[in-house]
C-alpha cells in the first residue's frame, strides 16, 4: 500500500509539473515546432554517443567490483547496464534500473550487499566527477551567468564534492554503521564494508572512466542544443550538466519527467534560452537517453530471456 501511494505521488508530481510547464511556461504548438525542426544528424550522433557511453560505464562498475573479488565479465556488466536502461523506462524512478541491476548482480554473484554497494558507488562516482568538473569550471565561467545562479551552483557542487568524498573516500560510513544498529545489521555491515574496502586505486580508475563518460555526456548535451540551433559556451554545459544529473537522481517523479523539463527551463532560461527550446532540449535528452538506449536494452533483455527459455 505504501509503495503504491509513493508511485501515485510520483505520477502526480510528474503530471503536475508537465501541466504547469505546458500551461504557464511554453506554448505546445511552438514546442512541437521546435522539436520537428531539429537537425536529426546531430541527434543521431548524440544517440550513438550515449549508447557507447552506456557500455563505457560498465568498465567503471567492473573496476569497483574487482577489489571485492567479484569477477564478472565486462560483457555481462554491459548487458546489465542496458537492461537497467530498459527498466528505467517502465519503473517509476530514474533509479529503477539501478535496483534491477543490483538484484541481477546479486543473483549472479550471491553477494547482495556488495552488489548494492558497488552499484550505488558506481552512480555516485559519476555524479561526483561531474561536480568536480563544474567546480573547476566555475571560476572561468562566472561571467556567463547571473551572480545568484553562480552562487547556487557553487554551493551545490561544493557540497557534492565534499559530501561525496566523506561518504565514499573516508571510513565514516562503516563507523556510523557500527554505531547505529538497524534491522538486518549483518548484511548492512557487509554493505558498509563493500564501500569502505574499495580503496583509492579502484575509486581512482572509476573516476577516470567517469571523466571520459562525463565528457561525452557534456558533448551529448551540446549536440542536442546544436540540433535545435541553441549555441551556448562550453562553460554553460559544464555548470548545468551536474545540476540536471543530480535532479534526475531524486526519486520524486516518473523517470524524471517534469523535474527534468523544469530544471532545463530554469537553468537555460538564466542564459536567455526560450522556455520552448529548453523544454525541447529536455524532452530530446529523455528520448535519446531513455527511449533509444532503453529500447536497445529491452531487445537485449528479450533475447537473453528467450535464450534462457530455450535452455530449459
């Protein structure tokens, strides 16, 4: 009952935000016209880039599993990443696919707490590196945005960098876990240890992969903007991409719908991008990231399930 109520709340939030955007912030006909006039060459290149990036992130996960003596072929992790993208379409949260990945890896390895720990750290390192990139770019891009926007981005990215390092890069998590006793304490302690025992070499490699992927993610967003005739300096995308990614990680809507569009409108509106164009960027981002990559994951999932049925 509680889960159903939460899902209904997420649906209401997404529907409410989309309705507000269409009624108060953009003209629907104009939005459709902007999307229809997109340069599909740029969008095709962006789709290929995101597909390659999805496979690349499996290498980051592999780097985090090795210190825990969990040896899973990279091709299996690539499959799990695409399968997760598929379930992101049909489950009521941008993190729904992560839950499926955790469950499948736990089934394959029989090490559930470690599967959960590495999946969460995998997601966290990607976001942490984005925050670092934005923080480095901030002094060089401050003139591009209003002072209040720069201050907000500076605060969010600083908290993200410091908080992420404290949680993943220090013994704080297992120390707190030992002090606070909760149901299922034994499994929770395995989860805490799985995070604490990764070590800096593995985290460093994961961050390096994240740097490559996040560079491609920023280029992905630039190409979507270019497809709509939106030309903004690189610094704008370096500063906005981490904020957009952070809001998508919040489990308060259906696959980020509504939240993503509102974030695009607020951020890009600060640099003079019209609401219809900002919303179009957001919807194209959703389409290429979730629908195109997710449907590819659905095909792979269907083929894998068919093979398992044949083997039986």
